[in-house]
């Protein structure tokens, strides 16, 4: 992500960022749990939200789930709520939460159709900030949070988007995305994805998606269009939400590295399956990365219990 400016001075962390979204939308995404759980926290973390009582004196209980499986209980107490301009809250540091105590002021400044965001976190002392940064990665965590917010806002408009940089030639990435999909996504792969107009189907238990290869530019770009879908998850009413969505892969070579950008156009947070599919994509992008760099991925196996829609 771009244009995030993070500074540390004494006992204060300040993060500034310009978001390509109107202030009212940024406020909504920051203050509604159904949105905030998708972007809150450092890269690699997920969040589970309790009730949010958005008023002065109200609180929000939530738990951060680390990539190592550890849970981090948190409680925020709102001190000032001025919609859609300003939020002031503090992390309580109560006995049943993580031992962190700091106050945050978030300012949402309208700039035409954009929003200038300023988030300032003030700790009890410079020494305490250093401790929290050492134990929890506070400085990088706040930068990541702003970047994940930006990513989520982008995804709301177009679809889920992510990217990785790999220390390998583009031809290796291209091969993984055309000839070796079963090595990183799912072993139950049927069809072909090497040339334009090729068709293929991927399966995860009773869940399946079928695609046509809409466009291929060797070494640079691949577009798959979903032509059939069934998501076998009881909580999802529309089992065909992937139908008509497109998965766009763009590869950019930079010296010995390859930048990989993926957009699942149409997979927006408004879909029932978004949360499950977001988690699934992150899992399988990691599998793709591991396969390209080591030769071994972690694709879905037919014997696995289905826990994700993709």
C-alpha cells in the first residue's frame, strides 16, 4: 500500500494516510463491526467482535487472533464520538485484556471524494510505548491497520485484492497459474487453463467453481471468468455467488523478482461468502507462494473437511 506516513515521537505514534473514499464511508467502515473485523490489526491477524456501543462512555470488546494461534483480548472505551469527524478512545488495559494502556484520536478530514486520515496513539510514557512495540509490534501494527483499511475500501469497490513479491522469474509464477493449479489450490482440478478459451473446474468437497480462461498474456496477465459455481456452506443462502466474477492475475518482473497482484473482481464484502472466501484466498495465496519457492504447496485435499469456500 502507498502514502502511509508513520512517525514516533516520545510517547506518541502518529499515522497519516489519504484514502480514496468519501469520509462518510470511511467512518462507517471504522465504526461497524461487520466491516471492522475484516481489516483491524496487523497483517496476519484476524478479529472477532463483540458488541460495539458507539457513544461516549460506551465500549467495544474484541479479540485479535494471531497467526501463531494465540488470542489477544482487547477492550476499547469510547471517550468522544463526533460523527463523521472524530473518534477518541482508549485501550483499557484491564485485568482480563492485554496489558496495554493508551489513548487514540482518529480524525477523518474530508478532501473532496477522498479522506485524509490521522490516527494518533498516546501511551503513558515513551518507555511504555517501547515495551508495547517490543512485545506487540505496535508501530508496524498501526501502519498495517491503516494499510488494511485502505485495502478493504478498495475491495468494497472492485473485489478482494492481494499481492505478493516473489524472488523468482515470472515464468515460474506463470507456470503455477496455468499448468500447475492443482499443486497449490486444490488437487481436484479438472480441465485445462493454459490457453485462452480453455475451461476448468476446481472442487472442494461438494463446493465447485468452473471457469473459462478469458485472457492470457504470457508472463504478464491471466483472467479467469467464473461460469458455474456452487458453495456448499449451510450459512450461505446464495450458493452461486461466484458466478460471473473474474479472477485477474497481473505479473510484473523487477530484476530477479516478480510482483504478483490478484484481484477477484466481484468478490466484495457485500457478498455472504466474502469472509470465508477472503480467508480461503489468503490460505491459498500462501500455498501458491510456498509452491513457487519450494516446489511444495498446500492445496485442498479431497479428504479434508471443508472449512472454506475456496
